[in-house]
């Protein structure tokens, strides 16, 4: 950005002059830009507040996942917004090829998706040079470390979060090593290595931010739950750089794959339907955010790279950017393969409240929400990860006075429809009545996970209850019974769904003890919540 | 078939025009200026221009000079390929190539044309890349310190799918596994990428300018790969230049660009990286920025851009070459980019139909594989590049 504000510097100066004029003229008139933004951008709010003081334009950010937001744009469901701001528009431009939904975009900052690894582990793997830096490690080297040294890591879901999506495209492109943009025919050749790479994925998440929180929790609370602590985590460079280890904690070292990365470029994007006032406000904001001063501040406070050279004193290492596929099919098929073949399959136990209080609209809402998950895996990318996947083991465990009989289905590639039909029938047959012995049911769910043994599955439990637990174990009793579980079972998080009169505090305790997360369905559509949770399996 | 000096015919049109007609227009225009000077608001002139020229027309100093001359010139960006059809709805259009200009004039029966400025197409390389290409024998440094790129040899590298790590030299030997492949704009919408097609098609067609009859599948699939292998195309012609300038050799090692983009950045900033070089492809092609007028006011804009010394000076600062070579030379000497003043090895563009046939065939390859066309350049807000010069 150096020199960008130099006096008389052509159009920029002209633009700044115009902006300054409009500002003076518009002083007192508070402009607003309504923005649908990636949840990653929450850390920009302090800088945006400062910017608003200079520009007179307030950015009102609503948050959403990148791929979810992309689909809203393509579906035209963004009338409430003037602009969108996600880590990347790459998938948007593949889907909306003629860019009819977008009026203009400007990259504001950058952050490559890389791997952070515990320093001691990196040392063991021989990745750390004398000066403490890591270089020369390729995606294949990471895969070899998974294969031969049992390296484990966390990565967000490619169907829910841009960092996981970028890592998948990056790993596949690097391993195909064609030197050019990935093509369909390249993918088959690298599936085996990719599957090996993903066999090290010990933790998944629906968002990059939550992934890092859970990674931190597991590192710092290693003894508490007994869950496996991954050696590393795939995330934005900025998120990894922001990680501050506690005293005595093993720091993270950043591994920049030498064969290349996919970088998020955070384009602030004006939507096609924006008004002229919004367009003017947009230009004012963009001019401010891309000014040398703000660019330096962004680097300083968020660890993201400036979108222009020379303004930051942070020594960001140079990286090789992998070409991003030019064809949508390549990307769609790769993401589909991730779920059906490459990743460790999911085992999900749905612990479902069918006590008397669930009668009426509640049970029908639950049936509807679950039925959506049995849908076929076609349609937009984000919904791919949301329906039950090939190889996935889905168990329904209804409870009221006591845990009911669990019914399990494995979604086989040939019999996928059969499993989905069977699930749909079971869901339709859920009957209500009785009290709420939720923690007995959760204990039973953990028994199922324990019995399954260490079979490579990533297991998790979803607890949906609409009232206070009034039968069987109390929460402390449940915690006591979870002591001493083998690590593969202890690693299974409980995702709790707050519904009706559920005890929010207990649900929070249960989720945080097990490495899960609370999803609040009291004010939201249950279907939407169930779909969101799917990003975490 | 290579023209040794393309400039000789660049001014043909307006020289023909410059007779009594121009004098008459001039008198008329001066009259208008006088009227406007004393009478109030300047004459609004609307133009449709290739997006690469928006910065020039929106430069405050250019706007001020036009205002002094009695005009308020307002431009809207549109790709050279798509501006033809409704060109006559504006006062003038300004495409980025002689072929596009010829097509527009043919379509609307316009005889006049101004060629106020042009710029050669160049290959921009980061220092280590330039050095590696030199050691490979693909690039060389001329006596005057400017660089040449043997485009046929470069084409061979791409055909062998050579990677940066395969080239000699320590700087790139192991770290970059990507193919040696220039980044370009989108051939479906952008003039700059069409210029790439012009020179490469000449080389691939046994050093003959392509005619509609010589467009075959082998030729077009070779060309299409050079675009598709780059991956997702950039969203505008400005974006890849800024990425080259700002994001280092790992992001955009080699870029096909207008020479003017580099000179403009060197003169007005932000400057390109110090170790980056401008390579003159041999052969190359000139992007000729013409003005095709549809009204008297449009004609006057073309004339002023061509003749007014002050405007010519500003045009030079934007990195373009005008008849006034002195100003361009001065700027280059002052700001120091190693820019070649006399460029000999230049090819002619194929006729409009032949170039369209090539571009349509490339477009088809994108479509066959489900990649819809990228940004029509007119889909963008004029300055939504957001304060980026």
C-alpha cells in the first residue's frame, strides 16, 4: 500500500478527493453498509468501528459460513444486504460464473491456510531447522508423517468452512503435482494419498474459529476428558499466529507447505442489487480499508497479511500460491469424494427426547428436521456435508423414562437409499410419552461408541432435549460414569440442542466437558440447527 | 508478415481526416469552448472505454484539462469485445485493439478514428524468475539493459510443461512446482488476453497471421490450455497486475500485461518490486487504443487526446506511448524502469473475424467443461477497485 496515498497519485488521489468531498458533504448523514460476512471477520469489528469514524459509514455485519453465504447469494436470498465479505469468493465465482450477482470486489487482506504443529512434535519429525523455522515440508511430507509417525490434526469441514475447503483443494492440487490447475482426471490419482492424509484428521468443525477453540481446549485440558489431543491444526495463518500458548505450553510452529497453499483474500464485495448510495458508501469504506495506515493496522492486530506490499513490519514468509481450479466440477467432485471416500467416516448417535412434553408440534418439528438429513447428497455444496454420508453410521437412540432401543444404519454406497429409507421410517415412527432420562441415554450412547472399538470412525453424540432431566443419572453422575473411557470414546463430543425448556446451563456444561458445542434451537428453526451441527461430525 | 514499424499506419486515419474537415471542427470546437467558458457548464461527453483506460479518464488532472477545454468526459468501462454492438449510443468508444476498432467502424459505418496512444504487450517477471529464464536461454538482456523474451522458446517450455523448479538457478529451483506459465486475464472478456492470443496464434500458425480458414482444433486447444491451466481467471485486468506488484513471486511469477501498467506504477506508484523486470516478447503486439467517434463532441475528445500537449503529457504519465515520444522517454529516465523505446519485432493482429473465431473456440473449451464466462468488464463499478490505482 506504500505510496498509494501519495498526493496526486492518479485515480486514487481523485477517488480520495471525491471521498473526502462526499464525506464533508455527507457529514452528519450516517451511511450504513449492510454486510453478510464470514464469522472469521468478527475480529475486524474494532478496526471497522475506527474506520466508521473516518468514513461516516457504519458496517453492520451479520455472520454466516462462507459456503452457506455463497449459496444465499446464488439463490438471490441476500436482498437484505448491500455487500458480502467472506474469506474468499472463489467458490462463488465457480457457481455464479458470469458474476451476475456481484458488482465489484476488492481484496482487503490475505491469509494462507497452513498447518500449525506443536513445536515438540515438529522437532521429532525433523521439520525444524537450526534457526527454529520450518521449511521444505510438502503436503506429501505431512501425509508421510500421518502414515508413519501417527501425526494427528484438526481441520474444519470443507462443506461448511473456507479453511477446510481451501486445505482440501490445496492438498489435492499439491499431491496431483501437475503444475497446473487441478482437473477431474487428476483427482483419481491422488485419492489414496489424500485418504491417508485425512486418516490423521482427529478433529473436525463447522467453523475455523470453533476449531481453534476446541483445539486449545483439548491441549489445555488434556487430562480432564481424556480426549485425544491432536498434534496440530489446519487453519488460517492469522488464526495460528494469534494463538498464544500459556506458560509452559508447547508453542505452535507454522508449517507452510512448500508445494503451495491456497490463500484467503477477503474480498469486500458489492452486490449487484446495491443502491447507488450503498455503492458510494462501499467505495468510501474500501478506500479507507486499503489505505496504508489501515493495512498496517490490520496486519498488526489480526495477523492477516496486507493486500498490498510493504506496509507491514511483520515478517510474513513468502508462499507459493497453488492455481485454483477453473472448473466447478473438479471442486464439487473433490468435496463429494472427501465425504464419501477420503475422510474418516462419521459415527453419529442421535439421542432424542421423546418424553411427553415433546408431543404435538415439537415431535413433528424434530421428525421434519431429521428427515431432511436423510435427503440424497446432491444439490449445492454446503448441503452435501449436511445429509447423511456414505459410510456414515447413524444411530437413533430415543429416550423418555429410560433409553430406548438404539437403531443403527450404515449408509453403504450401494444401499444408500435403503439406509436413508430405513432411517426415514424410524424417524416417522418416533412416539412420545413419559419422563426425561437424558443422561442415562447419553451414557448409553457412549457405551455404543465404546463397543464399536477403535475402527477409524470419528464419533459424536447429538443430544436433543426439551426439558429438565428428571429421571436417572444427574449430570455429575453422568460425568462420573464417563471417567475412564478409552480415548476413542472419550474423544466423542456431545453436541447439545437447546429446545423448549431444556436446562441451558447443564447443556453448556455437558458440551464443554466433552468438547462439543451448544446449538440454540429455541429461537431458530430446528432443521437449520441440525444442518449446522452436521459440519461438526 | 511482421510489421517492422506498426506506427507508420497508426496515424493514417486522422491524417486523412486532417484537412479542411479538422480545421472546420477545430474552429467549431474553439467556438464551443469560448461559448462554454463564458456560458457556464461544459459539454458532457459520454464514452465507453476498455476498463484499463478508466483510470486515465478519471484522473483528476485529465478531467480538469478537459474541463478547461470545455468538456466533461464521462466514461463507462466495457470489454473491447462486447462494446461494438451498442457503441453508437455513446459519443465515442475506445477499444484496445486495431481489430476491435475496425470491427466497430465497419458495423456502424464510421470512417473516422483517432489513435492517440498505444502500448506494447509485455511479460512482467519477478527477479528470480527473469534470471532463471535467462539461464534457460529463453530470456536475454539487450545491450541497453532491457530484457527480451523469446516467445517461441517460452511456448516450448509450456508445451513441455516445464516447472519453475526445473529451471536453472537457486532462486526457483526447489520451491515452486507450478508450471512456467504466464498469468493472463480472461480471454473471454479481456483485451489483454486477446492480445496474448494474437501473438501466440501467430507463432503456433508457423509464423503466419491467422486467417479464419487456418483456425483449427489443434491450434485452439493449445491456446485454450494456456488459459485453463492457470486456473480460475482473475476478476479484472487490474487484479492480476496488483497481485504481481504486491504479492511476490510465489503468487504471480510471470504476468502478461500492458507495458503501460508497469510504467504507470513506476511513475505514479505504488511502484513495482525493485527486482522485477519488463520483458519484451519477441514477437509482441501493440495494443492500440483508438477513439471511434459517433458525435461531434466524441470526435473532439479524440482530437484533443491526440493533439493537446497537456493531455499527451498526462497520457504518458499513465504509461502509454503517444506521438510525443520525448515525454515518455523523460519519464522512463526519471523513474527508471528498463523500458525499451524502439520495439521492432511486432506482429499484426489477425482480422476481426479470425480473432473472434479463435476467442470463440477458446470460450467453447471453457464452456465444454462447465466454466461460465467471467466478469463482463462492464459489470463492475467504475472505481470499485476501491482506490487502487
